[in-house]
């Protein structure tokens, strides 16, 4: 008999299992995939740590979480400075004075602000009602048309006019010559890849892979006093209130016979015609000097059963559904829900770790 059955070997499950073990609890961690790590999993190809499920850059302002994750790996000094490629034209991201200078020839912040304000007024945007209007209110029509519209509509599979404005609220806009995408104090990539972090967290804990919780739910549940569930909450409740919607991704990864393919770890392709949203060149996350390189193209797509759910679609319809599932979850005495799928919320890695540590604190407060 285990104290906890932990469904999912991603960040939330691994943190909970590690902390429970530190408190003398016996845990069984299962995952339907053939590897630990969930979506932060990295695998080695050509001596390069490849982010198998998309780029993951750790960043946080929380020193407690930064110190915590550094227990399990050393981090390098990588700074996320993605680029935008619009039909062969290269622009800096986040939108900053380098972007504005190339686009408009301006060199001073007041000049850029005036252009944006003029474009905003010309577009008649006063109170943004959707993503398109919110984007124009932040950066004007030129940047919206070149660097936001095509990328966003590919990513979400919907017109920007039909998307809620809050999606673009995370978009950094700076009137400085600073190409660092994040403002967070702490940032980097774990040396040796994220896989090493999860391995260290799960050291000495029973882990079973290629196990689908729903194929043997009753027996697995009775093997432990409590269940920690990090999968899809609607699936846990057998879709009682309906199916929650997601966007998914397809990754096409290939080895290139060159030591440097695009000169940057992340390049977003912002025109509507290019079918993928971005290309990741993994060696640049760790300043690699290998003779070959590995690149991944990311293709967004609508989620359906059998695909990996990545981005929750937090519109009114889905928010009403998740509210009902959370009401059921709150009544559970022997099941703990956590992570992005169980919460139906987009999380950065530091947020997942923070949620897991809070859950641990609540679970073991006595």
C-alpha cells in the first residue's frame, strides 16, 4: 500500500513525490508516456539536449523557487531573446526600440510612442474588446499586421477578432534597447537538460511508465491511500459536463548537417502563409559547439482525443465547464488535483512548482 499514487511524472507530480518522500511517505508515480518529465522532457540527439515538447526557458522572480529548482541542477546564463521573421525580415522580440528602429527608423522612445499613439487613434481603438484591438492599443497597426496577426491566428486557429483580449496581455512591450524577453530576475536553462531535474526529484521513488491510469483505474486507485492527479480533469470525471477544449502542437524535428542553422534558439514566423509558428534550434539554449545541429518546427493544430493538450482555450464556454469540474474536485477527500491539465490553466514552469509546493504545504500542514 502506497501513501500516494501520483498520476503524471511531470513537474507537479515530481515535486509532490519528492516532498512527500522527504516526509517519509511512500509514493508510486505513473505516466502513460515512456519517459518522465512530462512536457519539459529533454532527450539527447547529436550531443544536444532537445526540448521534445517545445522550448522551455526557466524564469522567475521568486528566489525561493529559484533556489528550490537549483537543488536539482545547475543552470546556465541563457537569456531568452527570440526573433520574429516576417517574410524574410528579422525583428527583435519582445517589441522594443530595436524593433521600432528597424520598422520606422526612430531612435528615441518618444518617437516610437507617438507613432503607436497615432496608429491607435487612426484605428479608433478606445476600449479593446478583442485580441486585435488589444494588440493595436499596445503596439499600433504596423506591428500588429506584421508581427502579431498571422502568428496569433495560426497559434489559435481563429481570427484575432474572435479571440479574447487577455491572451495578448502577456506580450512585453518596451521602450528600451533590451532584447531580453523576460523581466524576471532569475533565468536560465538547466545544464544537462530538464530531464536531469526530474530524475533527481524522483530518485528512490517507484516510477512506472507506459501506464494509462484510465485503463486500470480501480486497481491503481486502491493501491494508495490518496491520489494526486495531474491529468485532464474532465477525463477524470468521464466528461460529465462536457469536453474542455485545447490547442495542440505537432513537432517536426530534424538533424541538420551544419553547426548553426538560424543563429538563435527561437525564431517566430509571423506571416500567415508559413505553416509553422516557430523554429527552435536547441543547441543555442546551452551555447553548443557540436558539429551538427537539431531544429524543430512547431505546427499548431486543433486538439482532439489522442493528441497532447497544450493550451487551454479559456473562453466563456470552457470557463463555465471548468468551474463545474472544480466544484466536484473541491469535494474530494482522497484526490488532489494539480498542474496545468487538472487546473485547466496555462502555467509557466515556476508557477507549476509554486502550485505544487503550496499543495504540499496544505497537505502536510499538521
